[in-house]
C-alpha cells in the first residue's frame, strides 16, 4: 500500500512521502490554528510545514515540481503561512495593537525585498550563462571571473524565503509571553537579513559578468582553428542516456587524429566521465552552425536523435552511425541510419542484419570495426572463480512500445530470480537492471521493485545461514578494510572530479576544466582500485543489487561466471567473455524460432517465461563437460564481434583514416570544380578584367555545387 502511494505521488522514498503528507496535513492545521485561535497548534503545524518543505527541496523531490504546476509553489506557501499569522493575531484580539501593524508592515516589506533579490540572482545567472559549456578547451581569452559564492546563489529563492523565520518566531513568542518587543526584534532581524542578502549580491552583478555570446563563440572558433579537430563524436540525449557517450570516451582518447566531443544538453556535461578529449556543449542550433568545424572530416553518432540533423547538414565531413550497442533489437536496423555516409557495426552479424531488414542501408556503406569498448572484458577460464558460481541477471528495459519481447522483467523476471535464489546447488546472484527500467511502464518498475525485495530478503537469509557463517567470519576484517578503502577512494575521486575551487558555476568550470594528464591518470588508477575494493568488500556468497553507475556492467561481466539477459547489446558484449549465457524468449516464439530471429541467441540457453531451463545454464557453468554450447559461442563471438586480430581499436582507426582520406578527396574535388566553373565564367567575359574566383570556405563550397 505504501509502495502504491509512493508511485502515485511520484516521490522517491517513504521519507519523501511522509514529508508530502506533512505538507498536505500541516497547512490545514495552520489554518485551523489561526481560526481557533491556538498559538501552540500554529507553532507546531507551522514548524512541520517548514521542515517538510526544506526536506523535499533538499531531496529535489518530483512533488516540488507538481506543486509549482498547480500554483502552490514555495513562495505561495510561505506567503500563505504569513497571512495566516496575521489572521491568528486578529483572532487573538490584537488587530488594533502596535504588534499587529508592525507584523503586517514588516512582512509586506520583506515580501517587497524578494523582488530585487530575485531580479539580482536571475540577472547574475543570465550574465554568467555561456552559450556553450566546455571541458578541456582553453577559454583564457574570455577572462571569465570567479563565480559568486555558492552560499549566495545556490537555492537562493529558498534561502531568502526562509529568512521570515525570525519574524514568525518572534511574533508568536511575543503573543505567548505578552512582550511586543520580542516580535519587533524578530521582524527587524528578518528585514536586516533580507536586506543584507540582497545588498551582498550587488557587487557580483558587475564583477561576475562574462563575455557576450559573440565573444564566446569567436573565442571557441579561434581555439578550434588552433586545435584543428579531425574526428567528432556528436551526442544528444536525455539525462539518463549519459552512459551512451561514456562508453565511447576511451575509444575517442585512442582515435587517430585530433578528437572532439560535441554535445547538445548542458545537464549532460556533468555526467560525462573524466576524459582528456575536448568537449564543447552547444545547446543552440544557431550557435552550432556558426562554429568553425572546417577541419573536421569524420563525425561519429552514438544515437539516432532529432538534433543530429544540425551536424548532418555539414557536407564537408563524413557522417557515421556507430550506435551505443550492437544487438538484434529493431533499433539496430533503424531506417534513419541510411542518412549517414557509413554505418559501423561490430561484426558480420550487423551487416547481415541490415541486409535482412532492407531499410535502405547499402551493403557497401556498412563497415565492420569490432567493439573497442570490450577490451576490459576478461576471457573465461572454464571454471567458476569462486566456490559457488556467480550469475548475473541483466535485463534490458521495457522499450517505447509494449512488445512482450523487449524485456524479460514483466513476464519472466521474478521466475528467473526465484529460480536462481532457490537453485538446488547454491549460486550467487548479481542483479543489474537497465538504467531506463520503469521510466515508461509502471508494471516494469513494480516488478523491478519486487525483485529487489526478493534479492534483499535472500541476502539477509544467507547472512545468517550456518553454511556461510565460517566464511563470513573469516572475511569480515578484510571486508571492513575494503569498505573503508572504497570510502577513501570515493572521497578522493569526488575531490578530483571537479577541477578548480569548490562552488564554481558552469562558466567557471568551463574556464578551469583543462586536461591534466596527471589528474586523469590518477582518476583512472583510483577507479580501478575502487572496483577491486568493492568486490573485496562483498562475500563471494552474497547476493548483490547493482543499480548505480559503479561498478560498471563490464566489471559485473568479469565477476560473473554466466549471465541471464534479453535481446540487447548486453548479450553481444557478454559474448566477448566466452562464458555461458541464457536469453529469455519472453514473446513465447519457441526456442527454434527465437534463435532463428535473434542471432545473439544462437549459442544461448533459451529460457521460457517459466525459466525452468535455468538448470541447463547452471550445469554448463559447473562442468565444462556439460557445456554443450562452448564451440557455438566461439563461432558466434567472431560473427557478432569480428576477429580478435587485428584488434578492434586498430580496425576502428583504419576506418577513421579511410573516411578522413575520402572526405579530403571529396572536398578537393568540390574545390576543383568550383575553380573550373569560375574559370569558365571568366572565359565567357573576354572584355572583363582579371577577376579572382571567390574563395569559398570548405563548409560553403558544397552548397554552391
């Protein structure tokens, strides 16, 4: 029942639901206290609403957004509480008293102060908002000043509104003890603090200003001309899609030439992992079109999104769809892919997939480059790494439609988890769902929550099971040490994550976020240490739920001895390990038809929605002699991911160099034709003096063709 209420209220936890209930009950109680009148009830209910409001804002609760939508946002709620205080004074028979007039006048003046305060904070933010956000780009020419102190700008409206506390408390105390001077003092403190807060912002209106949009874009274009990028990774997406760009960072760091990342959403920049590759986030299409990208020869696209058109319009570069995964999903044969000059797939399977789909992507435009990201995945030794096998359950999300084959969660998820937790021979379960799970389908979210409860309950039972007591006792000191190491590393990583001083805003971070090889190497080493410490902090018998960004999916691959998943790139990537795996036929096509339609399932144990076939997977993990699909996996791995030699990174770079050369040849050809056309025009005008052909920029030339 509580879980249902949490889903209906769109809040994230029981504590948020409790805070929402306090607001819903607190304000009527404040009104009732003002009408009765009852000072103590007013004080208690008022304090509850203050605390609930503060908590929901600190948590960034979705409910805050909903309250704003129905016109009872934070300013209205504060104003309502102040008006009810005035009503309380009137009901107490103080309507003709000096305290009443001072309270009304003081609250009106305080309300008036909020206008200049809000105007100042808004103007300061606008003057410090760059048309672009950058990382590893030198913006020294802009002379961006330091940001105002975070204490002044962070949640400024909320802080200003809470300054009414001294006045509210003082007036209530004055009525209780019948000493008006206490109320006057509280009102004076509120007005003094409000005035000081507003005045403190004034200096930053002038000193905090950054250059205008024109100067910023000119500086960026100057930097681009000096850096001369040759290969661009272009990305646009929602806040949950940051993993799609993060998976390509290491590849971009190793790509031949001078790489650049172009992004379109400001909020995504902070979610990009530390990298040495320059990043330019350009939210406005007009600003993107005015950047000088004349040296770029190859543009790589990890996702098919509408904003791709803003770069696809540039004909001087070759455009390539690289995707963020290689699977048998329909997204892997999107008809939109034919707008690109080439489509790069991991192996032969991707090429055949487009041929079978017949969506307009020509075979000669498909290039097999492997999957460079799979290098960290370790090859299976053939036996479990721990006394009991570890099975990873990594279902994909529900997708944008209601196709039952999208995810195993809805029809098979609980059966899979129940079968693994209750296996005759014990196994360890790692549950790692897709980051998008439940964002569209409430049923999927409900199943996900039930599965997490099942895993937690099983983990709690195993923690007190006598079979594991001696192992748990022996591992306890080492686990405690590993947890301390994780905490220490997390603290150091947090300090390294944001260069520059603490509290800097977006503009200041763009100024100071320059590539530091020493810092980046330290971050990389710390992440590896954290990953090692994380797995040491858990027992090899302990069931786990992994829902955050760390440990990464590939780290879970390395920890697991087998995997259960759905048709997605997760399965194709897991093939690199050579380990046994199972795929769920949630659409109930039947094993033979399911494998015919889905290439990645041809070396898998195919699970029905009852998951009774799990025994075959567990047997293959336990004994190599029972692993009848080992040879099929080896063959399918090469078909899906390409050969091991040359390496995927080598093939990727070969494809980049080939396209760069092709773009250069094409642009040279266009320039030659323009020159010849200009010469023909001159030949048609024998009486005209010598006229030099108009120089066309590389981006303009093709448009004149």
